[in-house]
C-alpha cells in the first residue's frame, strides 16, 4: 500500500507542477518577452485554436519540459547529491505533461485505447474537465494530468489568491489576452 500512496502522491505533485507552470505561462508570460515569448505565443494560440498544437510531435511539444527536467535532475545530482527512482518518476511524468494535455484535446480515434480508458475511468484528465480551462477567460483549471487537483484548487481560490498576492507584493498584473 505504501508504494501505491507514493505513486499517487508523485502523480499529484507532477500534476500540480504542470498546472503551476501552465498558470505562470498563461498569467504572466508575454509574446514579447525574451526566452519565454515563444511559449507565450504557443499558449495564446492554444487558447485561440485548441487543436492546432496537435500537429506537433512529442519532441516539438515537450522540448522545453525535457530541458527543464534534465536541469532539475542535474541540480538534484550535482548540488544536492540526490538521485532516486521517485525523483526520476516525477520528472518523467512532468516532461510528459504536454502529451497528456494533447490527449485531452484529441478525440477517441486519435489517441491510444489505454489513454481513452484511463480518461473514462477519471484517472487521466479528459476533454470534459480540460474544456473548463478553455472557456471564458481561460483563467481556471490549469492542471492537465488528472481530474483531482483542479476542483480543489478552484474551490479554495488558489490561482486567484496567488495572483492577488503577486499584485499586492509586486504590482504586476495578470496578462490580459487580446486574441
């Protein structure tokens, strides 16, 4: 049982990390910014035309997460002398967040049978929950891996609260999409 709880915890941590990065990109990354401008443009395009990023292969939609994942593993190993299977599992899940996100945009015929089943069983996020992110101002339901965290984070006002805190401390407002 201990191993199952650890796996579930790591899946939820990866989901939260992917949601946090997604929120940062949607809320604060701007197309004109150096380094992250391309990511901001991709996010804006995903909000305007949600299926366009399905044209990209795994590498094209995950290269930035792979680089970040290798960076995390390198820091863990060289700075903290820490490396274990759980950390590697967390990084592997996290670098695949965009692929899981893409599956939420695909219809049943476009994705593997097992993915459809995991979505049917509410183990992996499907189109219905992810669709909530694409409604209205696109400022909700950022976690893209499971159906677990988004309702909880929305109920407690996590994203709105953190944006208010950032505004209060720094004076920086959330990006307003003009697309």
